[in-house]
C-alpha cells in the first residue's frame, strides 16, 4: 500500500484479535482508496 499499489490485499502478520482487526481495517481502507482513485480517473476523463 505504501508503494502505491492498491491492487494487493494488505497482509498483517499475527494471529491475535488486534492483528485481525488491524488487518481488516487496513484492507477496508485499501479498498476504499482503490475505489476513490478509480472514481477520480473516471471523472477526469469527462473533464479533459
């Protein structure tokens, strides 16, 4: 995610509840960012 590749799932190493929570949260943030970037790209084609 930090390299800008939003196509990959976030992998968190750990088996406790906190790791599961953080992994799920980061995965959701990644999915939302991917959707936002896709929307911006789509809308930008309408402007130019």
